[in-house]
C-alpha cells in the first residue's frame, strides 16, 4: 500500500537472472515464416484458454433467465422440429432407427460443429478491441471457442444419453455398437474440422469482409449436403460418390453407427477424412499465421 | 551487453485508402479485367493498375532505432501522430512492422489500456483472473498476488459483485491493480495513467517508480511531462515518425515544447465568408508571450488567444465568445468580450482584433480544445471555429504536479500569526461561520 515510501528506502535491486533461459528473446521482424506457428507459446497460454472457456460458459448463463437450461432446451426443440418436418411431413428414412433419436444424434453433433465453426470464423472481428490492445497467441481464442462448445456438447450429449435411457426403459431397442469407442475420435475430428475451416474463413475475412455474411448461410447449406437429417443410404447409388466426397459424411455416419447401430462407414473412409482434416488444419495454420500479424491494421 | 530492448531501423507504412482491399466482388472484377487485359476497374481514372501498390502511403514510423538498457525507464514523447502509438503497437506485437527488427530479452507485458478484456457480467474476482491471464500471468501467479491486487484496488468490499455494477472509477482501479502486479522483465506502458481520479493516478505513478526501482525495464509513453520527467532519466522524442532526439528527459521535453508549432495553433479563413453573415471570424491563433504561434505551452507561461473578426456592416448587439474544454470534455470556462460590460455590444464595420490572456499557473497540465463563436446568444450564430487545440505541460516545481482539480490556479495565501479565528479577519462581523469544526475533529 505505502508504495512510494517503502520503495524509496529500498536500494534498487538488479534482476538476477532476468534473462532466464526459459524465455527465448522476443524477435519482431517484418516478415515471418509461414511455418512459424509458435505452438509452444500457445501451450504457455493454456491458463488463458481455460479462463476463456470458463468465461464463455459463465457469462452466457449470467445474462439469461433460463441460464444453462438453454443448452437443454435448444437441442430438444430443434430435434422436435426435425422429427415433425423431416420425419413426419417429408417422411425421410431413418434407416429404421427411432426417428427422434436419429435426429437428435445428428442435431447434437451438427450443433457442435456448426457453432464452433461459426464462432471461430468470427475470431478477428469479434475480438478486435482486445487484439488491438494486447498481444497473446491469437490462436488462444479459436482454440478456446472450440473447447467452450465442447462443454455445451457435453451437456447436450448427456441429454441425448438420458433420452436414449428413457427409450431403453420404455422397451425400445437401442443398438449401441463397438463404434462407441471411436466417439472421442469422431468428436476430435469435428473439433479439428471446425477449427481448421474456422481459422481459414477468419483469415480470409481479414481481406474479404463479405465472407462473414456468407458463413452463417454457408454452414446452413452445408448441413443439407451432409447426412445429418438423412442417412447416406437414402442417396441413390449413382450419387453415392458425391456424398462420399464430403469428408464430414463418415463422421456423422459414425456417430449414428456408434449410438443407434445404423449407418455405413468404414475405417478407411474415416482415415481419409482424418487425413483431410489434417490438411485443412495445416492450411488454416498457414493462412492464420500470415494474416494474424497485421490484421489489426485493417479493422 | 546490457541492452534489453534493441529497436533497429523500424518502419511502418499504412496504405491509405487501400486498407482491407475492399470486397470479394471488387477483387474478382479486378482479376477478370486482368484476364481480359482491360484496365483495373477499381483504380482511378488516369492511374494504371499498379497505383494500389505505390499510391497513397502513410509512413507512421520511419527508420526508428534505439536501445534500452536493462533496468532503465525510457520515456517516449512526441505530439499526436508522431508515431508513439504505432511504436507501442509494434513493440506489444499487436501489429507487425513493415521493415526493421526488434529484439527483446525476457518476458514482455504491455499496457496499452487498462482493463482490457474486462467482462461486465463477471465479478471483480473473476475479472482479476481473466484480465491477469490476458496480460500474460498464469493462474498460479494471480492467485499468489490476489490479496495484494485487491488491497491495491481498494475494491475489497465489492470483489464478488459483477463489474457492471462498479463505478467507472472502481473498475479502473481494479484494472490498474491487476496491471500493476505484473512482473515482467519488460513493461511497456501507454498513457494508462490518464485514467481514474487524480489521487489514484498519484498512487499509480508511485507504483510505476517502484516497479522501475525493482530493476525492471520500462518503456513509458505519455503526454504527462511531469510524469515522464519524474520516472524517466532518458527519453526518445518522436516527430513525424522519426526519432528526433534521444537523451536526458529534460532535454527531450524542452525540445518537444519548443518544437511544437502545430497547425492546430492557427486557423485562418481559407474560403470566402458567406455573404449572409453580418460578421465572420477571419483568424484565430494561439501565441506565447513572445508572440510566437505554438500549441504547446508550459504551465508557467500565459496562453494568448488572438481572434480577428470582420464585420460587413455594423452588427446588431452581439458577442465574441471563446470556450475552453479539457481532454475529459469538461468545459473549463467560457469567456466573452462582453464579460466586463454586462451587455452585448454592436461592432462597427471592418476588421477587429481581440487578444485574451489565460494567465500562467492557471491551467492544469493536459490538452485543451478551443471553440470560438461570434454570436447573439440563443439567437444567431454568425460564425464558429473549433479546430484549435493546445496542450499544457507541467513544468512547475515538484510539489505542484500532484495537485487535483480542473484548473490549478496559483492563489494568494496570506499567513496570520497566533491562534486567532481566521474567519474574523475575513469577516469582521462574524457573520459567516465556515463550519469546518466537524472536519477538523
């Protein structure tokens, strides 16, 4: 408290070992390599990532009346709509799985992908005031967003399991398969895809503002060309290759195969999709690294 | 080698007008035009398609080099637009330079703003952790200093209240408290001290000198010359994006004050006055006691505002007014040519000069905005000029810079001997009791 007085009496203390070996010198230059991703530095910011995740979660429910209940209401409500519109009115096939569960699985997985993609794509624009004032590894934000959404996914997945339990105890057959073991991998792939695509879009919006308007629309359209509300088996044989081109297809088929026992996916398809995800992530990192440094000049 | 920060040939250019590059449609049109070998549709007439690259360039920083020794507190001074903020942004890695190189040894923390990332819905406690982490502290570090931070901020009673319920002063105090407990080897500070009430500012300055005494290296950018003088032995003076001088702070400040003949000190009518107006302002300028145009004044010298007005005809009874507003937007005072006579006056046809003196040792250090009007109050506004700005730097002895108040006039103090009731001297009739007994206890 008595700041000045105390310090006047203390002789200046030189910082001993100030240049600790743990911290390499910070070098700022005009050009930076495409591959200078500084992932080690990102790791040093793990506390900040954790705090952002927690902030996102806490601040959302502090502002609303229903609070975390929204995480429950939204997927249930959307699932009911899907069941009525696509299941009842349009009469789409669900490969024999209970309609409500079929749509719920698709919806929970898609919601995770869509919202983390949407959030990460807006990283620069949404955080411009923050980025303009302080430096921390810029990937902290996209990574924390993908993890925040994981929390929401966890809640929704819990509800899904509860609904499945209700189905089970009311005598309906639930076909869990060994693919359940793959679920963490499938989820990680969704995270990877949303992060990769998100930071690519985010880097491109630095140049093309129009893109940010396209994102929401694009994600919506993407849902219809991904087997989310229909199984890929309903696609006629001659167009099968088309739906297989979509690297998200095996992930969604995998989710349903694991939880409902319906869906067609092979390890090879999943492997290919995984490889595609890695390519996307690397492309994202390259672009993001290029744009990140001078983005603040264009906002 | 003791230099902990070395800045070498740093430059930063901004492309005016070309920022962001526009829309996808525009780029697509440009690309399509190139394919068909047509001129670029987005470039202006008479320009070729390379205009974008070579066109309007703004050099915010040009070939800036300096070294900072370990444990040194280096001041960075210069007028608005001299490149201080750009330099800070580059050193804080908020943006990248166009060319040049900076090497910094050790942990770097920069404070370009107090309270960056504060979330209104979160409590004070939660924001301390969040803000600390944003500034580069780990959770463990924040936890170990939490009590100190709260004590420093004087917000202990409200620490579990959402920050949105805080007064602005409280949130600034909390934010600065977090920042003040950063322990990097290199601290880069912008004019964050310009926030909060003056008492807290004083506390912040105290903390800053404590930090520097602790052997840490500080780069301090400020308009507050008093603070720069006290905290920094050496300062860099930036001017137009270049380093004009590096040396003892006193020299740099003197050079800064001497060289500031800004365009903002003079306004002169460039276009013909509207014929509808009976009277119009011709020229408004700020001068020092030597009669020189300047926009930077020492607090120990008077400021002369000179106004020239030209009447086409003999006017109705009216007045010429000027108003001084400080950086916080507070009107410091308003003064008019009619103040003494208590009545509006009609001006004869022709040009007339006015000179107003703002006395020395009256204005506080800070920046000011001058507005001048020729008008009939609440009726007709003949003319209005609001492009004049100036700053006052505190150059008075050490005891004055801690004074609080919108103005810091030097008043006459008379001492009386004995324990006589002072009010008797002021009011022989005992008519007014000051009523200060309760305060004196």
